[in-house]
């Protein structure tokens, strides 16, 4: 007997399956991280078992790497393939210009590296992720070198954010790159994502932000009325 999945997961799965249909023989593919990206990875694995022949896939996290390997997806890396044909990943928030907040899963740095190596970045999500303005539903995650966590927190707070160190129980959450994550809530939302991103990048010790601006070319949303594509 197959376990029933809740509607939101069903929508995420619809988006993941639709994105997997975009993958063609000979492509080098980037694999995102999170529950929606996992549905894409599973659908891609199924297509490969059915005969699709990709050159290889680059993972954006250890978790995704393990999942992809378990499904028989051929794995590669950015040294072997510095340019990818397509990157598919989820998002926490998607605004009308396809600017994103990402990083609730803590993989934002590798996600941004892999996404920036791709000719095309397709976001997969369910409709709850669409927002008019970023920053109202999810805090903005930023990845920070542990040594710099206190001064970086203070500088982000000076920009108007409430800043919280992400923790697993009583200990800081550690990223795949051995850094910490600060979750930053901007009470008024983020009116100018590019300006905020530039301000944050001027803080020494801050490695990367979860703002993905002008990177996604298309969003595929599964929902109650089927799959919708935004670009
Ligand atoms: C991980 C991410 C995820 O893509 C994002 O959190 C969306 O996750 P989900 O598909 O589980 O809702 O950015 O760092």
C-alpha cells in the first residue's frame, strides 16, 4: 500500500515531475536541496532508469548527493563540468520578478554556486511560496564564518533585522561548508533585494546570502489546478 501524501507535498511532486520532463539526453544537471527538489531528483532517477542518458549531475548538498547516488543518477562535479545545462531547485519565497529567498534547508551557499554555473535555473515549488514582496513569511538566511558570528550579527542588526543563530537543539546548525547560519527577519519585508544583498555582501565574514536575484529563469508551480509555469 502506498502512503497518501498531503496536498502540499502532492503539489511539490507535480512541480518536480514537470521539471524532470525538461531534462534531455546529454545534459549536465544541477540538483537542488529540500523536499521539492527531492521530488525532482526522484523523478529524474526514474527517467534515468527508463533510459534517459544525462552526462552527469552536480549536487548542491550532501543530502541530495546521497539521494541521487541511491537512485543511480550519475554524479559529477564543477571541476569536471564547470557549466551546467540546467539547475532545478526549490525556494522559500518567490517574488513576481522570480527573485528568491532560499536556504531554509541550510544549503544556500552550494545552491548558489551550482545555480550560478547553470545556463538555466528552474525553480520548483507549490503556490504557498509565491509572495508579492520577499521577507514576510521566511527570515532571510545568511551563511557566516563561525569566527565572525558576533560582529556579523551586530552589523546585520544595524541594517534593521532581528537576527537569530540557527540551532539544532542547543548547538549551532553547521552547514556542509562548516559555517553557521543566521536567520534574519526584516520586519518591514525586503523592498529592495538587490540593495540589501549588496549591503550584506559588504560585511566581512558573511559568506553568502539566501537572496537569489536575477538567477531563476522559470518557476514551475504544482497546485490544485495543475502545473503552472511563470517566467
Ligand atoms: C534549501 C532550500 C530549499 O530549496 C528551500 O528551503 C525549499 O525547500 P522545500 O522544497 O522543502 O520547501 O533553499 O537550502
